[in-house]
C-alpha cells in the first residue's frame, strides 16, 4: 500500500489498514513550503493503540518461533525494497523534515545499511556455552525475545532512528508497535510498507499515528508491553522512566534524550579543518540533531583566528528548500521549533553574549513559505549562560574561550548532558586524555560530533540517556533479548 501527496493514510493494525476510532486526522506539511500538504494521518486514540498492542501480542509467539536466519531474510528483503526506492524516499524525507537532499540520501542509505546489518545478525543470534563445575551438567545460555515492544521515534532522523530500533527488535523475535513523530509520519510509513511487502506476518509490525498524550501513553502504560525504546526530549523521557518505575508491569526501557555537545578546538589544531567540522556538526540538518555541535570551546591562543574563519565560512552557507541541491541548510521543522530557536537568540543577547552573525528569521521569496532562519553564531559566551547549558535544537552555535586544555575539558563536561563530544587536535596525548576524561557516550577526534555508524554502539551519559542499554550495533541485541541460563543434567 502506498500513498500519494495529500492522500489519507491509515494505521496498520494486525494485517489491516484501518482508520482511527476518533474519525479525526491531522495534516503532514512541508516545513519549506507550508502550503504543501504531504498527507493526512490518523489522530488515533488509546483505544486504537490498545488494538495495535493486542495484534502484536497475538502474533508474538509465532514470530518468536521462526528461526532468526529466516527472520533475517525478511529484513534483507526490506532493505532491498528500501534501496530500490531510495531516491523517492530521500525526496519524501526532505519534503517532510526539511533537511537538504544530500543529507536525506545519506540517511536513507544508512537505514538500508542498518536493516542489512541486523538481518545478518540473524545468523549470529547466539548464546554461549559456559564451563561447568559439574562434569554431569552442561551449562549454557539462550537469547529469547522480550515479547511485544513499543517504538517511539522523533522527527529529526525519521527513517534512520526507526530503522535502528525496529530492525534489532524484529531480528530478535519481538513484535512491534511503531509510533512515528507526528511531524514526519510518511517516511516512517514507508519503512513499515517495506517490511510488510518483504513478508512480515500479520501483527509483527504495527503502525499507529497520533498524539503522545493518547497513543504514547498507552504504548508506555499497557501491561502487555515488555519493552519501550524512545528517542526524544529529556522531559518526555523522564516521564516515561517514572511511569515505568511506578507501574506494575515494569517493562524494559531504553531512553535516548537530549544533548549539549561540545567541540573542543586546541591551539595545535588545523583551524580550517576545525571550522569545517564545526559547520557540519552545528548547521547540518539545521542543527536539529541530538548529537549536533552546539558549543565550541576554543583555546585562547587561536580564538581570534578561529572565530574569523568561522564567520567567513558561516556567511557562505546557503539556506533554502532542501530539494534545491545548492542549498546547505534547510528550514526548522516547524513553526514551534523556529520560535524556540529565535527565542534562544534573544536569550543569548540578553545574557550578554555577542551575536556574531545570524539570529533572524529569513524573509522574501521562498523564505516566506517556510520556517527559515539564518545560521547563528554567538561569541563571548560563558558557561553560566542558558545558551551554553540548554539544548536549543537549532542552528545556533556558541563559542566559548578556554585558557588551556584542562579548562577546555572542564567546560566541556560542565553540562547536564553527555551524548557526544569531539576534539580537534594534532596532539595524540591530549586526544587520549580527552577520550578518557570527557563525559560523553560518543567521542570523536578530528571528526564532527554528528554522524554515527550502524555497527557501533550508540548512547549517552547523564541526562542524555537512561544509562541502561545502548542502541545500534550488537549492543542493541542485548536490549531486545533476555538471557536464559540453562543447567542441563546429562545423567540423572
């Protein structure tokens, strides 16, 4: 089943595409051209969510009984389907989320790679044989699925994040209820269509759209849910954590939340390279990434030169509709997000930071049709300012000064988040000290804070994560399975 522009989509519950019990829908619009309605999606209720959960619960035993290599074949087929559609999917992603087409292509390719990686894990979904103290007892472990899991994803990477949650869940034998962000449901639907067309049995993958206050709550609180994987804001993640702790079912949870990611530029760094790393990490995706560079901490001896080079480079960033391949930065994803970005610019100015460039909404021509703003850079920022501590999730970068490496490291750690961090240096000793001392789950050396690989574990520290299970790579298998330890007596 596929949908054209502005066509009414439906929820997938069990093996049926059905409308919400509320009879209500919501519009999915293009943030670069708000007059374009991409589709209409179901405004579902808790009743609809319960139906999806019941369908997944009904299918879980049969799906778990299918051997993992056979489940892997379905994921391989889904990857092939997505790859065949990759250019169309990239354009959908750009129309729906706003990021430049080159970034959308990269994200779609990443989703394909993720499905292939976890499809291959179907042949490696092993336990282990353990040396036994008893000669008459064989000791080993088995991996078994949790059961039915809820997948709740954000809008900023609307195909990659669903892929890296859904693929490991399915290969491990779980059934899934997937709720995409209401700002980007169409690209999430395409993932579900690919899985359905690849041969997932009825009820194994379920798709439902609607508010977090209804659908989301049911996916968290329903006693049939054995696991919850959520990516989004700290505020929502904290509510999920508390709700699960206080409930009777106590499902396994995986929370990936915000970031206030530092890029440390040391005095021995290649400054033109540091600037390119800053621009890619800070303004790629309009700064709308949990791993985006929002703070640059520069050693004092090179601060003036670095700032000059950064100003020159940021002035060259071309902002516009992501479907135009000459544009480097697209719009904010929504009017609300644009408002937040602009409010933080005003906060920074009131706090005494210097707005080096940017900070305004763009007007005229195509800009009047979408949520565009200038890429913005603050200097003279200190660690107590809100723009240096709070996640903005937009194209606003703050530059801080450090007297030396030790102070730079201290400033980098001086926030409540700990997702990603990077250092630009040619000093191998300092690079290793940074790797050891930085409080972040993802550490980069001479690379942007953004960009992660499918085969590597991903997750944060402090308020960036629940600190339970990592996502991606083989670490994801640990979340979606429980280990059963077997003592097999070979003699009575």
